[in-house]
């Protein structure tokens, strides 16, 4: 009997031109280890049958709305219904592109975050605008780009966004507060589009319609960078992302400092604590500081591979996040390699224990 | 130190006038057993902190979209973040009002179900319309009302719904295919609403926008009734709901129903137990139809009406494996809330050492 992994092909070309495919690398690694890897097509009708003929399933899914909303369902259906190991498993993916879910989780786990308010009713959101401390950071729950994050400077701006979130719904925070005549012009343009049979407010394959909530987070001044720590199993890859020029956001700036000396061990342990609570196969955490205290701003599952690969080394944790040994391992490592190793090692060990004749020397 | 359960109050009045509150019953039951309860307002600022001072959390949440979308996140955040037993647990709630997830689960778990095609692109959906067998049943992923289910009779009706689901998205399947002038009228109405500052397709608080998928299910003719089996732990309650004359749907819990257990086949009960076991759910209700003589699962529901369970003259109890384990009949009515609470207490006391550190922290602060 041959061990067989179903893999959904993935490919992304990043803004900096880096081409990324976790699946390409996984196929290569599988071959090197004598594991049978089968490409599946998750959008085909018989996808369940394709996966059912395998022993495990891996899909590095894109954060765009359509594949993500599908992947969350398919992955757990396979995990729960077939009982197969999957990557990412539910514990790693349930919070994927869901800042509201992340906030409740962090809060329930007692993990420090910027002060965050989630309002589910317009009246509550409006009351908040009257008493809020400005500026605050407005975020959409889903959306991996900085266009889904805005600094709100005054009650007028806040009311504009409340109107957007509770009346039209939005697919992005692209529209800025503007004068009354301009707003009317926007409406007119939208009405003309509707009359012609177009749908100007409709969601797209990339972005879902978000409405009916307001997610407001305390603005933390004095942070010129955030610290991104990517945890894979017991490894931590660290780097700092410097803010875009004249901006408060570091996400997607592409200005990265990989010097590990710049990231304290306390932050590494902090990130391990969050990953441990989640019990995730992998997770990237973004850390800012509120005064001296580190706080977690966001969790990311679909991080870019190249930024992790370019780390000069990584930390490994042996034992508990508070007291366990942290050891520095020199040399670059691809995240897809670390994920694959963690994923297949227990499967191969189980198979060895069960005495499958064809797999006695694969695990190296 | 005594156990303390955080409970979110719930109350529903059903169309037949039945008032239902799981939380009230749970609080009574807890009191009778000397267990402390702590009412929670899940929407309050300090809800998670308050719950983390308790040993468990229960919330019978309603199915309206906004609360449900909140509840799914909140419940699992508590389950994983605080690490205490939660009702409903993730395994009992992840599929809640999500027929897409259910469809993939049935197929992955090899549970007999009606043949269902899900298309994620307009092209694939359009291609299907060309070759589909008509009529078929179109469903939205969520929505517990029959407005989210339509019998599609021909290709042009199907294409209308493809346009709805891949064009602007819908909150329900209320709009029917219409003539060209009516379509133009609808567009003009949408334009007028937009001028007035509204998004004509934004759903209300009780609904969500369905967009970017097409869920088509085989129509199963010849079913005069649907069987609802409600599983709570190893108990099964069952009722038949009759299909409305001239329709292919039941009227949920408002139509004609029959609680005679003799009319329910053992195969149906075993299928329900098998499905619940596969899910690992604390409780789940299943709607079952027949394809010829074979029972097939149509849908899973997490928040069934309590009175329907209570009117059952008794229930089946399964010992062991769903396929072959012995089943016995337990005579007499039972509240769903009671069965859930009984099992949940077991779960709390058997889920390893009860966590006291938060409670200790609270008493130190107090």
C-alpha cells in the first residue's frame, strides 16, 4: 500500500514578482520522500471521490472570497466527514480572514490586543462615534489588503463609514468621506448602472459584501513598524515590516527588515503562546506595541512564502512557551517545506508503526 | 467549589404560540442540582471575560443571520480560547444554516443524500442549466424558511436564478422569473432606491447575501412527508411532517404533523444516529426523505423547535454502534432542553479536570 496525498495546485505571483506555489514544492518533496502525491481539482464535480482515494489532503488556499469561502467548507468536510488529516485543518483555518473571529478568540484567550469594539447595531455604532477617541482604526473583518483598513479622524468620517457599513454594505473601504454633492454624484452614477442592468454594489469573486457591523480598533501611535512572526510547528520566523512612507500601516509595504536581533525573545514566546492556544499547524501574528506592552493586531494564515524564506534563520521552541528552550537555527528555510515536514512526519510514523511494507525507510 | 455555568438567555415564540426558552429551563435544572448559573449578555463588552470565570457556557442561539454569524465566531472563540465545554460545540454548530458545508460533509462522510451539484462559477452553472434534468430544486445555503427553496422547472427559469446568484446576489429567492418589461421595472426600482441612498440588494439583519454559488438538488418525487429525526446524545425523537398539497415542501413546524413512532422505520433512525455520530454533535435535527425505498438526508438543523420534541410520545435510545447497536424505546415525553442539559453536565464532569483557576481569580478579586 502506498501512502497518497491529495494536493490542490496553487499559484500566486506577488507584487514584487515572486512566483509562489506551495503545491509545486510539495509535489517535489513528496517525490523525494517516496510519497505518492496526486493533484486534485477542488472545483470538479467528483472532488470528494478524488480525495477519498487518498490518505490526506493539502490545499494552500488563496484569501480571495470565493476560494476561501469554499475551502473552509470543503477542508472541514474532509477532516470531519472522512477523518483524514488535512492542511490547513480547522484549528488553523477557522479564523482565516476573519478579524472579528480573531478578536473574540484573542479576547477569550486573554491575549492582549489593541482595545477593540465590535458593534452589531447601528445605534450602538453611532453612540460610539459620539464618545470615541480619535483617531481610531476602522477595519473590515475580511480583506487582506491595506485598503480594508482606514484611520478615522473625526465623528464626521466615522458617520460616513457607519452609513456605508449599515446601509449599502461594502466590498472594500475604497470610498473616502466626501462632500455632499460628490456623494449625490456617486449615487447618481450607481443608479444609472442599476438602470442599465449592472450591479455596482455587488460582491465579486475576490471580495464578499460586508455589512451590518462596525469593527473599530484603538490607534497605537509611535509604531513605525510591526513585527511579523510566522509560527510553523515549533519554529518561529521573525521579521519587521516598516510602515509605508507617511502611513500608519505596515501590511503590504514590502519594506522588510530581517535582522533577528531587532526582535526580542519575549515577542517570540508571545507568538508561540497564541499559536499554542489556537493549536494551529501554522499561523502568522502581527505584533505592535501599546507603550511597552506587545499586543496582537491580527492573525494571518495565507502569508507570503518569500518573506519567510528570506529570514536568515529561525527559532525553535522546545517545551512550554513560557519556560521552554528557545534555540536559534541558522540558515534559510521555506515555509512550505516546514509545513510539509510537520504534516507528513506523523502520518509516516503511524504507517511505519502499522508495518506497511513499502514504507520503512522514507522518513529521513 | 461548585460548578458555574454561563448561560445566554434565549426566548422564541413559535407561530403556533408556543413560547420556548432553553435558558430558563437550564437555569431551573441547574438550581435543582445545586449548580450555579450566571446569565450572560453575549453582546456586552465584557462577555468573554465574564464567561471565562465560569466552567462552561451554553447558548441556544436563534437562526437569524446577524446573530448566527456572530454566534458561530463567539462560541468557538470561547471553546478554543477559554478552553471550556460549550453548548453548542463547534462540532454541533459549524454546519448551522449552511447547506453548502452540509453537502460536502454528507459526501465526505458517505451519508446517503439527494444528488446535489454545487457550482462556484457562472460558467459552470450555465453549462449545468443546459444539460440538467428538470425539475430540480434550487436552494440557498442558509435560510430556514421555504422562501429559500425553489422548484426550477425549465432552462429559462434556471438562467434567471443564475443571473440572480452571480449578478447581484440575493437575500432570498423571493423574486420569480418575470417578463422583460417586469425585469426593466425591477431595474428602475433598484435605480430609484439607489438614488434614495439605499443598496437595493443589501440584506436585512435577519438575512445574509447569497452570492457566487449555485446549489441544485435532485427533485425526489413521491414523498408525501418528510421525517424529522432529532438526535440528542444517544436519544432519537422523530416526527413526520406532511408535504403541503400542491407543493413539494413542508410548512416546517406549522403544517400537518404526525408523531406516531410506528410510522418511522428503524433504518431512518439508524441513519440519523450514524450522521450525528459522524458529526460528533451534541444534538442535531435531520430532515429525511426517501429516494424510492432508501432514506436520504436532506438537511441538518441545529435549532429545532422544542415543542415538536416534547410532543413525541417517547424516544429511541441507542446502545453502541449506529449500524448494529441495540435500540430500545423509552416511553414518555421529554424536553429537548432537559436531554441537552443532562448530556452537557456529563460532558463537563468527564472532560478532564474542571478548570478552577479563573473562578479562583474571580474570588480573589471579589
